C-alpha cells in the first residue's frame, strides 16, 4: 500500500496535470454538480479519468476519503492504458 502523501501526489488527469490533492481541494471548494466540477479539475471533456474523479467527488460528498481505493482506480486506468499501448506509464 502507498502512503497517503504518495497518493495525494499522484496525477489524476494528464490533461489538466492535476494531482489527487488538487482534485480534492477543487471539489471541496465548489458546490457544482460533478459534470461541471470535473471540468475544473481536468480542463477537458475526456472520460479517461472519470471513474477516479467520480470516486473522489462522492467521497468528498460523504466527508471521508479512501486513499487506497483512489490509488487502486488510478493504477487500474494506467494499466489499461499500458495494455492498449496508449502511454508509457
């Protein structure tokens, strides 16, 4: 398992170059619905990081963050990209 600080430093979206910590802060500072709040984090309309961001958004709504789950979802996305040959992660 990764340490909390390592997870907070993980890149959540390549498009917006934001970390998990940035996403959490943005979601905490806005009352926008997910679709609009996601654009604040990603600065794009792609769906590549949607699952991880939706988990963070939901966790923020409930006031508790499961950092291991966040890291797992991000790592799964990176593995999928690697298998598809889309990126050298």
